[in-house]
């Protein structure tokens, strides 16, 4: 292509016109040359006819009667024509009668021959042959002259045409396009949309008009977008919520002013850093893994619990994360809203503690004990458990003698003594009043029945010894004992209700034996407790 490497539309337009102008010039020269040749051929024919007619009158008689001088004069006159280079006359026998002029060997001529007849009465007889040789030098000279003239004319016409076209192109095409390009560059450089100050009714004017309309529409949308951004920034930084934005790799891109103010950060401390350095797992879920998966798949996260590191310590948070997109709907990252649930968790833990812990002794209460024993039977079809049901002997007398305050202090010391003799992973609970329970998971011991019985006997003896030692409460020496009932699952019971019931029955059996003793449940034991308690 002619315009490859040419960047100017003006130059491309000029180069596009050059082949057209050149084609028109060649076509015009060809037409002029053709017309000149046709005109030359017609002139030759006319000259041939005129000379033949003149010679025919002279040669119309037999050659012995013709006037030779007249013939010479006619031929000499004919030779004055620059196109005729030779005239040859032959008689009927082919003998040369008259020749005028010479033809060079390398000269290109056009020979034309014509028979000469004479008429006598009713006889028409051939008198000879007339041969005229026409040269083409004049034709060549004339063609060259005409071509040169036409070429000069075409050059001037073409130059004038190109000048006119380029002037028109400059003011009709180049100038409005330059205005359009200038407006585009100014819009790009200044960041402000610039309209084009050009009005016309042609196609370029229509394009510029549509461009201005587009600019106006973009200006309106830009203002709306800027207003939306302003509102977003105001909401982002003024809303009393802990908000931050991260990219796909978890890098912090933006953080709200409220976030920094409430958690004690400076913005520079957070921007550009990784979110993962501030988060710890909460519970069994991997916070890093969940968030990383959501960032990769552009998913929404709701109520993900985690721990967040602060300059002053750590807090419990609840994370809600939603994907963020730009104006072109391209994913930019996630917006994270954090909720500080530290106090809520503390309150929940306090409520759970109050619901599951005996407020006096700090042991598990009946509710916690019941939940744990039920859980074993729910999670396993036949759990291996041992339950020691403990009732204090003589506690009612202490209460009646020294008052409930001393009795409560006694219960606290009893709980501590029990904790001193039981393994650390054993559940010790106060079921109410002076009743206690010890729940042991036998599946972790890997003992035979005899070995298990021996171990439970040793534990029972240890507890009885602890209870038999005097208690010093508020300056009083108090002596009590304990009765312990032992039941096992699945040996004795197949449910939590049965296990608790059979341990209770065994405890009353120990009381029947004289108290300060322990007893294993046996099927022969009665189910009715004695009237004597405490």
C-alpha cells in the first residue's frame, strides 16, 4: 500500500489521489494519440485520392500518347507534400515509366498502389500502376509534439486539481479532524472532557456532533460517579463500623477512619500490609483458608469468627466480607466489615459459666454434669463410664449446729479435697446440697474389669480418707464422712438415667453399711432409699 508508514490522513489522501490523476493523464494521452493517428490516416487517404484523380486524367491515354512533361509536373507537385517520399509509375508491362523520390532502407513508409485505366469508346484497358510511398516522420513529430503539449496541459491541470482537492481537504476534512484530535488530547491530558467547537452538516460534522453528545453524557456520568464516590468515601470513613478493603491476595488497600480510631491503628501501619498477619483462627475453622477461598472465588462471607491482633492486645471479631467491583464491573477485592464481639463472647462465657458451674465450689453443676453424661450415650452406643455418687455424712448436723455459712465453707473445702485425689481429666460435679458426682471415661484407661474395679476402689478409699480428716472452718473443728455409690456402664447401665439411678442406689447401700464406705451397684440392691439421710 502506498500509505504504509504514513501517519497523516492528509498525506494518505494525497497519495490516494496520485494514481487516479496518473491514470487520467495516461488515458488522456492515449486518446489524443489515437485521434492524431486517425486524422493522419484520413489525410493520407485524401491525398492519395487527389493524386490518383489527377494522374488518372494524364495517364488515361495509352502510355505512348500521354504527355510526359505534364506527368512530371504533376508528380513534382505531389512530391512537395512532406508526407510523400516517393512516387512510382509503371506501365502495363511493369516497366518503370517515372520515379520520383527515394526510400531509405531503414525508413518506415506506407506504400499505397492503385491501377491506372484508360477508356476508349467502349473499351476499358489497364494503362499501368501508380505507387505512392508515404513517410511517417511527420506523424511521429506531430505525435510527440501533441503528447508533449498534452502532457504539459495535464500536469498543470493535475497540479491545479490536486491543489484544489488538498485545499478542500484541509478545510473540510483536516481541520475538523484536527479539532477533534486536539479535544481528545486535552481531555486526556487535563482529565476534563473537552467539546469540539466545530459545526457542519456533513458526515464529519455529524461525527463531531455525536462526539460532543457522548462527551456531555460522559460528563454527566462522571459527575454522578464522582458524587457516588464522594458518598462512598463519606460512608466508608464516617460510618461507625470497622471496615477495610483488601485485594485478591489479602493486601490491605483501604481502611476506614473509624477502624483506625477504634482499634488504635495509624493508616500507614495497615495500608499495603497483609491481612493475614492480624488474624488468628477462632475455634476449629481456618480463617485464612476460608477468606482465601472467598477472595479467589469472589464469594460472600457472613459471620466468620476470628481473633484480631491490636497494638494493645487481641479482640474477638465477626467478619462479613463482600466482593468489590469497579466501574467496569471488574473484581477489585473484598470489603470486610468487622464486628467486635469480645464483650459479647465474655458475656456469653459468663452466662455459660453460670449455667454450667456451681457458684459455691467452682465444680460443674448438675446441668453441666447431665449434658456430659448424656453426650457420652448419644455419641457412642455403649460408652465405658464409671460414676461415683457421693453424699456427705453428718453435713446436716453441721448446718443445723453452726449455720449455713459454715456449711457452705465446708462444701468448698470438700470440693478442693476431691479435686486433689481425682485425675485431672475427670469430671467432678456438685449435684446439689451435699451431693457430689465423679464421672470417669473408662475408654481411655484400657483396663480389664478387675483392674477397673481395683482402680475405682482405690479412688473411693482416697476420697473417704480425705473426707475423714477433720475440717477447720471458722475456728471450728468439724468431722464428717462420705458414702459413695459406684455404678459402671455398660456393665450396670445402658443409659444415663440408669447409670445415675444405679449409682444413687449403690450410695444408699453404702449408708446402710454404716456410712463412711463405698459400695458397687448390684442387682440385689433394693431400689428404695432408706429414710435416714445425711
